[in-house]
């Protein structure tokens, strides 16, 4: 994964908000651990949802850290907001973000499917992939935050 900062800074060039960044990252890491526990318990629908949440919280951590209001729940949209701030987001991260976005609603609402319940549509492979994708996004965010905060 290549991380490039183009040197674009906020108009007011405030310092990196380490406290807010860490607050959101703690929740991201906690949610990812909870996702892993759900996977081990066979609750793959909740594991996928929590993986999406972990990635969302991580991306929001970076946005809040650089002084940007993070609005919405789409990891891919939030990652796009990061790009507008001069932080290059490679295609692998964007692909992971899009994949995780697919777990935001269908994991929780029975009417997301024509029949059946959400838990019937998720399995160990799906939750393993979601956890990996969320982990990749968290790693990306940590790298970006280290570079931005320099």
C-alpha cells in the first residue's frame, strides 16, 4: 500500500487533533475485536456489520484528526473525503471500503432480502474477508495519521 500526501492542508492549517483521532481509533479497534469474537461465535452477520463499523470509525478518526467533519456512514464516501484533503487512497483500500459498505444495512434488516433473515446470508468466509478489509483500512488510517501529524 502506497501512501502519498500531496501537501494539501486545511485552509486554517490547524494542528492534527490527536485526542479526537485516538478517541475514534480506540472505538475502531474495539469494534474490530468485537467483530472477531462474533466470527468465532458463528455470528457472521454481526461480524460483518462490526467490521464495517470499525472501518467507518477509523476513517472518521482520520477526518476528525485533520479537522474535517465526518458525515455519513459510507466508508467509501468518507475515504473519498480523505482524498479531497490531499491524502492518496489506493484502489485496494477503496475496494475494501466499497465491499464493507455492502454490510451496513443487509446485516441488520430482514427486509433487505426477499426472504429469510440476515444471519442466513453470511458465513465464515464473508466475515473473514470483512475483518481483513477493515484491518487493512485501519492500517492505512494509522499510516496516514502518522504522516499527517508530522
